[in-house]
C-alpha cells in the first residue's frame, strides 16, 4: 500500500478516475492510503471503493476522513465503504463539518454495521446542506436475520 500511496503523492496517477480496493487493509495501510489520497494529486478521482477497509474510532480512520475533502478530491462523486460502524461514520461526518466534503452524489455503506445512531448522523449531515449533490445513500447489511 505504501508504494501506491507514494505513486499518488508523486502525481504518477493523476488521471485515475476509479479506485477500488477489495482486500482488507491493516491500520498502517489505511494511514498510508490516506497520505496518498490527501496529497491532492488525485483530482480526477470520481469513484472510491473500500469494501473491506475497517473504519471505526482509530487514527487510520481519522487520517482517511481528513483526506476525503473537496480540497483533496474535488471530483469524487461515489464513495463506497463496506466496513463502517457508527463511530467511523461520526468521524467522517465530523471531518466534513470542519472541511468541505467532496461533491458526493452517492454514498454507499451497504454491508457496514451502521446502526440507528449512524443513520441519525447522516440525516443531520443532510440537514446542514454541506452535501447538496448527494442523492443516493445506501445503508444496511447483507446479512439476513
């Protein structure tokens, strides 16, 4: 992951429009990915999918949330996060209160463990007007009960 992050930071992938990481990442790898995403060199990135990256209440999540801003990723329209819990979602929304969020149209948290508390945080975010282009939000789990 560090090699990819360095490539991002050096501007070697500036035309990248879609990034999908399907494997699980250790917290250190999430931090390295965050450095690359936060470098401001991925200005063309439109879709980011992190299906197996655990986002909860840790430093890697904090770093990733800070990288997910309009300043760093001005074209990001689709964000898919598959392993987010309420604490991770709160961190992301808090970061979007401090910095302008990317111009998301789709936020897909399907398969995550976001509960009622997280849904209320998303509703509050929508009420702030900070994500005016967001029209598709998916929250839920693929586990049947």
